[in-house]
DNA sequence: ATGAAAGCGCTAACAC
DNA sequence: GTGTTAGCGCTTTCAT
C-alpha cells in the first residue's frame, strides 16, 4: 500500500496540513519541521497523489497540445518547444493528434476528447472562423498557427505576410529579380500560403519589380518532393529565373536538391530561400537561407499566456492576438 | 458551477451509481433509463470529472512517453505512433523530453518527474544496464529502443543486427561488393550503431565478401550533414565503392544528396541504402531503399503490452523482450 | 507556524 | 437493474 500524506504526517509528527504546506511551497516552517517531513517522505518513499490534489484543488497541472501531426518537422519542433516551455512552468503536456480533420479539431476545442486538463493550445488547420466562433469550451484556450481567426480565443501567430515580404526584399537586395515562388496560393482565406504570397507580391510592388506569372507555382503540397518536382518542371519548361523562394523549408529544400542534381550551383546560378527555419535548414548543403518564423517564441508565448489565463481565470477581456517576431536567417544558399 | 454526477442523477431520476454505470459501459440498463440519463447530461452540459474518477479508481487513463527529443524524425514518428496506438486504446499520452540526459532519464524511470500516469514507455539512450537494474518504479514500464538491457522491464526493440544483415545481403544480391558503411561504431555496448555494424559484418562473412577497412566510416553523428561530409571525404580520398549503407536514414539521405551534387547517379553509379524508413525516405529523390525498423509495430506493441501490464497489474513473470519485425523496403536508390 | 474537520466528485461493495 | 454507503488522498477554511 502506498503511503499517504497522513502517514507522512504521523511519522514526521506534524499534521497533514503541514505536510501539504511543505508540498505547496509554504514559506513559514521551522527548519526542524521541514527536515522531519523530508525524512518521513524518504523513509516511506512517499509520492504525492496528483489525482487527489487535482480533485481537491481543481487543477491538474497539465495542458493539452492539439496539432495535426507530430511527424512533421514544423509540428515536431513546435511540440518540443511547447513541452519545454511548459516544463519550465511546471506543467506537463498531453499531445492530441487531430490529423488535420475538421471534426477532430472541433471535438478538441469542445473538450469532448482529451483528459481533464487546465488549458489547451491548439493549432487548427481545417477550422473556419465560424467553427471557432461556435466553439465553447470551459477551459482557457490559446490558438496558434497560420490563420487569423476572429474567434473568442487568444491567438499567437506567424508573421506570414511580413516574413515573406522581408525575404523577398532580401532577395532583391542580393540582386535577384526573377524569383520563382514555390507553393503559393491565392485564396480569400488567409492561409499561410496565401499570406506568404501576399508578402511576396507586396515586396514586388514596393520595389517596383514585375512579378512574372510563369514563375508563380502553386498550389502544391508543402513537402520536399513536390518542391523538387515543381522546380524540375520549371526548368523543363525553359523558364528563366535567378532565385527560388520556397514558401516553406520543405519545398525549398526539395527544390535545392533538384537544382543541384541538374548541375546548377547554389547560390552561384540560383539563390534559394525558404520559410520556417526548421532545424534541417541549417544542416542542408548549402545551409538554407530562411525566415525564422519564431517557433520557439510562439511556443513560449502561447504557454505563458495560457498559464496566465489559467491562473487568473479566463478574464472577460478581449482575446489578444500576438504576432511572433520573425527574422531572416541569412545562410549560404543566397 | 459545473454539474456533478449527483445533479445528473437527480435530473434523470436515477441514482448516482446508475449514472456511473452509464459512463463505464455497464450493459444492463433499460433503454428508458439510458435515455433519461443522456437527456440530463445534455441538459446540464455535464462532463465527467476525470480527477475524481482517477482518485477513486486508481487509474488515470494516461501514459507517459519519455523520449530524448521530439524534433527528430525518428522520435517524432515514434511519438506519433505511440499517441495513435494509445488513442485507440482510449489512453492519452503525456510526452516527457529527456534530452538524452542521464539524470533526466533516470528521474523519469524513478517516477520523480512526470504526472501521475498509469504507465510509462521510455526510450533511454544514456542509461547503462546498471542504471536500469537499479531503477525502481511503482508503475508498469515498457522500454523501447536500440539497446538490449537486462533490467527488470519489458523491452521492445529494433532488429538492428538482422536488419543490417538483410540490407547488406540485399546489396550483395544487387551486385554490390564495395559498400561504404556510414556511421558504424565498434563498441562492447550494444548501441544501435554497434549492432547494425555487427549485422553488416556478419553478412560479409556469410557471403564470403571481404570488408574493406577504408570503407568503414564512423563514429559520426547520425544526421544528414555528417552523412554528406563523410561521403565527400571518401570521394576526396579517392576511395572506390559501389554502394553506401547509411546506418540510419539521415546519414543515407545526406550521402545521397552529396553524391548527386558531385555528379554521380543513383543507383547507376552508386547504390544507397538507409535504415529506419523515416517518412522522408520514400519522398527523397530517388526514393531511398531502407530497412523498415518497425516503428509502428514497436509503438503498438509497447502500448499494448503496457496496457496489459496496467490491467492485470505488474505480474511476477520475467519481463518479455520483443524484437520488432523488420523488412527491407526496396526503392529506386538501389 | 500548526492542527481539525469538512468536503472535492467519483467508484465500488453490497444490498435489494 | 438500481440504490446506499463508505471511502479514495488531498486542499482548504477556520482555529489556535
């Protein structure tokens, strides 16, 4: 039978309350009391029963992270950052995989799934603004990701438009003028692809550079293979270009590999740039110039904000929308 | 104030016990009772309090997964598989990141960290057999990974030696004789690198093919960049070879990219093979021949075994050691 | 600075 | 099939 707090109290010759104080960081306690408690804990190999604590306190010390998948560099790195940030605040993270399914994302937001947790960080990709408006959940929620929703939740998002703008200008500054945009999408819905493409377009406009329609490639899946295939098609079609901007790193990496396969040098013949700064970008050859979209910062901000909401209780304030700071990571591919 | 089970019982005009039965899938219940309960649940927007259930039942419905990192293709895919398998069994997963640190891996095994969970799946990489022997934990544990330990825990492991053996033979069958082994390590400790190299060596022996010492490269970090660098050095050194066996996919992928950069064709000039079958292997160009090390199967087996241990209670039986089935995924790189 | 007692909301015997 | 009762192990007033 596992020891209970009452056992510890008995062995330490104090009351249960004092032992509870010990575990909750109560400051005023004689050194003697403290050490008797510690001795008792060791002697009995006592472990706090967190279910009981949760029942009693109404807190679980756990938050949920709902993402479409784990085995995708961006989400894996995001998850890692969230887990670290949560760990620093003394919280555990249960990971829920939604597979990007509308119904699963919705049920997570509705709290139908998942264990009892104190709060939720979700990265929806299939939910429309109306779904989010309609979602009612009884715990604090912070949304993370690409789209800006108008819903009732706090939001921490990527500077898609500005990041793409900065990168495009950066390419201009390096003398590039005919840039292939790989993975673009024109859509009224502010998807990441649409927002990034908006930035690309605005940079052209501001710099007075014409966009070449043939060089605008998309929509295509945002993975390495389609990046490689798309750039191969561009070459086959005899298009002339001096740079490739992959709207995420996977596309850029795939394109870069294909360009090299075809005997082109980077950045000698063609400059290549990506977006996200996944870990592999820095390890590629040549290291990929990309936009650091602030994954770490997003994770940390989302966790901090969530903990704040949990601690003060969901306030009536208008939800905050935070845009992560971003930066161009200049590496040898440009 | 959130509704409790007593409220539901009152509204449905039944006892608490009956409502509890409803939530626990008790089969014998009149349709009328059932529907009254369901109506009450909806009316009150009632949610089961999992903390209370845990306290009362001694079960949390959650397992912990302790891995060195999430943002690594292999672990990300493993984590995803574990989460899916657990989901299928109605369990949630809290992910603990140990950073491959000895003390963190130990504290996870000792239950010092982490929330209260029903069981633990851990993939230690820094722990020796003695650490594992000494670890005592009060919940069921299933260990997963590369090394075979003698500890008191169940183990689900990768067929490192046999997988490497099969792949090496496969390369022989395709006429390759001078195979670069990238990432090998000779070590008394049965690390993945050592085990895979053992298989490589045994295949040579069985086939009566001499191993060429210059072609045995390692230890090197198991990532893409070091794969690329290592094969570049081999070429610079003027070594002759007709195949490259990267002891994991990252190395193989890096090497493959570098070979192509240098103008070699794959598999025309050089065959390339990897190990692990991470998702990207199939998406590479050309698609990478690799050993499917059974990640999905490992995850599923570990979860099933853990749930079994949780349900029957840690039995006194000798811990089982299970080796995942593996297979050579034949793709265009050979 | 420490103690006593009353729940938190559920499950599990056992009765009916 | 359904109801009664007694905890599970903690936190939290309220005393002292």
